[in-house]
C-alpha cells in the first residue's frame, strides 16, 4: 500500500506528500496533467525520472487548455500519469479521464475532492471564509477565477473512477481518503459523544457517507 506520514497545508507541502507517498511510481516517464507550478518536477528529476507538466502556469512545460484540447501525446507514452485536483474543474471530465488512460502505460494516480464533506463542514462550523461561503461551490458577489464543475459524494467519485477505469482497460489498485485514520471529534469519551450528537442532528450513517473524509486518492494499474 502506498502511504506516507506527511501532511500538507500548501501546494508546496502537498507536492512533498505526493512524492513521499507515490515515490516508487515516479521513477520513469511522468506526465503531470494540470501541473500548476510543477512543484513535483525537482523531486522526480532528482531521482532519475523524466517529468513533463501540462496546463497553465509560469514556466509550464506544455501550455494546454484541458477543456478544449486532447492530450497531444501518443498512446502509452508515459509510464505514469498523474492528475491531482483537476478533473472536478473540467466540464469534459469524462473525456479527460479517458485521455489519461490512453497516454499512460502502467500507472495513473488521481485525486478528487469530497464536496459532500465540504458542505457538511459548512453546516457544522459555518462559512469557509468571509469571501468564500462554500469554497468552489458558492455564489460569490464577483465571478471567481476558478470553481468546481461537479458536486458529488465520495461514493460517486469511487464509482466514477472504477467504472471509467474498467471501461478503458484499467483497474483500481488502491483508494484511500485524507482523514481515513482520524475520527470526527477526536478519540476518547468526548469524541464519542460528539459523534453521537452529530449523527442524531444529521444522519446516522455519517461514516458510511464518508462525510468526514476530504481528498480521495486513487492508484490505477493497467490490466494485463
């Protein structure tokens, strides 16, 4: 199982989390779809891998509008394709997922948010911030620079990835969620009472719905 003790609170620390967790899969040709500022590039190059980042950003390897253009690469050109926190921003999510499957040879690593969890958090704790009532999903006074196109549950995310992976000749080798190792409200009697109260106030199947999970991570392997 791919795992790491690291946590992240910024894009830079998230890159360290990703590299430490998936290092064995990042040693050959890696395509980073929606690569932002290519924070992963130094680590991958440093261990002898080959890296190419596509999307928008300063110094990006290949500038590409993912909404309008298929990936300009040959079938199975990259051993590993990574796509973190990108698909939920695209209208053409299904087509882009299929493109990831087309250009990857052995591994695909994807992360998706858990929007139901974000909404549940707002119900419990209040607005995300003064400017962002519900991050990526609210109706701000001014048009936002970025927002998510899809609102889905953790189960829907897992079903989507599993179905489209199978359709393209891939399988889900691992799926895990941030906060899998934590219990809402903490441990001990205080945490137990807090969880009971939440289930009474909201739903009795909070755990089943995955409302205390945030980012969902998938590792796909190509069927032999």
